[in-house]
């Protein structure tokens, strides 16, 4: 039994979801993690704090994209 409520809009994507599709999320997550690894190599050669900061930012972005892609893949697999 389902009821429609006139003033409710369809659900949007969650605020944390960075990827639109699983494929795009895996690709961008991989690229971002590659860039994080490159910044780690730069930081090892020239250890200034902002090099480590860039590496951390790229790593967090890459992990966020990968988590979002995995959750989208699971949601697609469960619904279809």
C-alpha cells in the first residue's frame, strides 16, 4: 500500500555522493589516488608540509570517489 503526498519531491542524490555512475567513480577515484601517490613521491623528495597536504587532499578525494562508486554499484545490483 503506497500513498502519494502531493508536496513531496523525488529524492535527490545524497550530499556525499561524488560519482554519478560507478564506472566514472572508479575511474576518477583511481586517477585521484594516482595523483595522491605522485604527491607523496614529491613530498618524499622535498618534505614541505604543503606537499603532504596536497597528497592527503587527493587521497581523501580518491577514496571518496571509490566509496561512492562501490555504493552505487551495490545499489544497482540490489535493485535490478
